[in-house]
């Protein structure tokens, strides 16, 4: 049997003349020497995809929000702007996308000026009034600015979701938290939906939370107005001169609350976490409670009463830690 080595490759390459790293339009393909008939044939062969009418990309290009936003920008009106979670993701905010976004790419939030909306299976669209300084460009895509994106994410029906999204934005180093809070306090969003949620929680937005669950636990603690205000990522002396960090804590009481999520505290970390916490309890006198998603988000949401119990326990231990059998001072 004779083997014919002249077989087509699995995917299109540079010889196709098509862009391999970005989406393109039919007109751009035509300019590169690929006419409509050949482009259609490649679509039928599964070598080219058209996720939205008028935009194309080679099949091997990795799907995701950035690619879908770029496709929409090719076909959307020039005044369309990417907003909300998609804008936050493009700005580099960590863990800001909706739950299960790792399983299915969420719709691109892309809005138009009042009176119009974009209709596409890839888009979550509507109308939004934006000022010129509230729009910037990221990777060639028009998106809401860091401050405007944070304000929009803070105007949500559910305070927990709003707070977690704003804290995710706070972890973008370029965000000016002072400018954000000044915008919140200005008349800019007077009369907007859920602006009370934004104004209630914006003062508590802080850098340093390392997961949405940790931020959710922080919100529960802040909501307990009868407890001391918490600090985030509390540095404490560790063994062999190392510095350890506790998720949330009150250093004056030596009480800490840690959130164990499946991403960073799976079975392979259990022994390490247990050893670290036990050392801090035995050698540094810390009271440490561990919380999971069931405490923070479950039907019972046990975090508030567990935090109150933990703080009370730490208060009662404060005097005991001071006793070392020293001579009585008259």
C-alpha cells in the first residue's frame, strides 16, 4: 500500500493568509487574498468558525471572553462598550467571573448608548449612559474604566455579590481606591438602581482578599456590628522566623477566621494548614476558627454566630494569656 504524504494539516496555518491570533471580517479575509467562496468552504470543513454574524476566526484559536469580546467589537457599532464582569476580567481582576465560568464561557457584557441594544447569542446587552472619561481601551477593546467598572459591579441587588466583585476589582493594582470612593460619594449615580448597596459597601472595600469566599466571610464579620472591625491578611510570626498570614483577624484579641475553599485548601493542603494553625495556637496564643462555603453561603449561614462565639472565646482567654506565674506586684 502506498502512503500519500500530501494530506491537509489539522488546522489552517500561515499559508492560509488568515490571521491566526485574532478574529477577522470577510472584508479583511478578502484583503488577505481569501475570497468568500474559499472562506465558506473552510467553514464547512471546520477550519474556520463564525461565532457571530460577520466575524470569523480559525478553529484552533482558544475560546474565551477575550476572543468573544473581540468578535463582537468587529461587528458591533463603534459606540458599543464592554462593561461589568467582562470589563473587570479584561482589566485583570481575579476571581470576578460568575460561578461555573470555568465550565462555560459567560456572555460578554457589552452595552450601547440609551435607546439601543446589541442582539447576539454571545452578548448580555442593553443600554447604558457613559461619560467620555468612563471609557478606556484594553487590548483594542472599548471597556468601562476601572473606577466606572467597580461602581457598576457594586450596584447589584445582592450585597454579597456586589461586595465580592468590588473587592476583586480592588486587587487590580491600577485601581485608585480613593478616586473610586470619591465617585461613589458624588452625585454621579443618584437615582441609579441599587446605588444604596454601592454606597453602603464601598467604604469597606479593601485590597488583599484572596478568594470570593474569603470576601464573603469578611462581609459577614463587617455585618456583625457588635464585633471589633476585622483586618485582612494579618501578618503573624511563624516558626523559624517566617511570617505567616491569617485571612481575617483582630490582632488585639489574637482571634482569626480563615476560609478554606476547595481551590486553595484541598486535601493536599489539609496537613500543612492544620500544622500551621496548631503552631500559631500553641506558640502565639491565637484562637483560629475555620469556615467553609456552607458557613458563608449555605442555607444556615452559620458564619455570624460562629464569629461571635470565637471573639467571645478570645476575649475570655486574654487574661489567661497574661498569667506566667510571676511574683505578685503590690
